[in-house]
């Protein structure tokens, strides 16, 4: 399944969960481990340590390697097949959800792409160490390490998304600013950038704080205000010069954003300009 990083963060942020255990495993090259199910009553976070493998949960296959983490739910059919000539080493961290988030992913399988694994592996080795030690302080340490591990996974997932899509948003903004006077849709812009429309809108809003259509509209209205200040163009001409073929629709959009119609805005500017010059 595919979930955005924000959806995954929302799940962990709004759930109450606790660490259960950590399991380490190694599978030799060209080996297959199948006909199993994931643990009952818990969710699992699969973290690679070395090698590559195909992990299949209920027939959904993830090609796992460095910089990919996979989440799995309870009692899923599981098959593992190593890839290449190196052993596949990994850990599974089981956790239990005590209070479900409105957007619940505890029984879902999904992958999380990571930018850097160094700190994540460090937390994994700390978890292995303290999980085997007796005493209340070690138990407390495990809780802290587990939360830090989840936090680091989510931070590295955000960094991966930001790096991957860092060039898309500037390109989108440049296109809008150069072509705002033309008639184009956000779907056409997404297609031009070779990204799915919904995903593009999500990324744009994450980076800019506005949806693509909101940004386009605000940029058009900003330029319309500047043209109206000049006083050289009719309302219909200003509409056309800012990407609106229908001047009546332009007037409605302008009033919604500025609080007055284009004609009243022009009159307001003229009156205030005279006042300022006196």
C-alpha cells in the first residue's frame, strides 16, 4: 500500500503504542523463507541491516534494500526471498497499539523510504543491547530508544521526500509565474512535471502552504491589481492578461480575494492616488 509520509506521521502522532520486542534474523543467499504469518496482536517494523530481499505480505511484494523500511500488520501471510550473493540481515521490531488513531495503519503493510540509515541502525543496536538487560532502568531505556527510533525513521522519511521532490516545486512555481496569463489546468502542469496530480498537490501544499490552484489564483490576482493600478487597461483586458477568458468570472474571483470588484478597486486606487498627490 502507498501512504504519504504525513499520513504515517499522523498515525504515529495520534496513536498510543508501546514497544513489545525486537527479533534479529539472517537468511543466506538464494534462500527462501515462506509459508509463515506475521505475529499475532502486534504490528512490525522491518529494518534492513545488510543485503537485499523480496518481502511479501499477503502477496504484496517489497524489494527491500538499504534505505527502505517496511511496516506490517498482524497475522499477514509472509514470504521472504533473498536477492544477490550476500546474506539478508534484518530486524523486526514489534509494537502494540493501545489507542487507535482516527487514521489507523496498525494492520496495514507499507514501505517507508529513508534518506539516511546511520542513526536508525544505531538505535536498533541500542535496542538490541538494552532489550537483553534486566532491571527497570533498562526497560525505561528501551522505551526511550524505541520512541527515538520511530522519530528518526519519520524524520529521515521526510528528508527523503524533500530531497526527491526539491526540484519539482521550484519548477512548478517558475512555470506558473511565466505562464499565469495562459489557460492551463493543474492536471496539465502535474503531467508536464511527470507527477501524479494528487501527489503534486500534496507536495506543493507541504512546501508552499497553499494548493497549486490557490497559488495560481493569488498570483493572477496580484498581477491583476498591478495592472489595475496602471489604469491603462479595461477590466476585460486585465482579465485576459491574467489568464481569465471570462471577465465576469474574473470579477467574481477578484472580489472574493480583494474584497471589492475590479472597477471599485480601480476607483479606490484613483481616489487615493489623488489624495496622496495633493
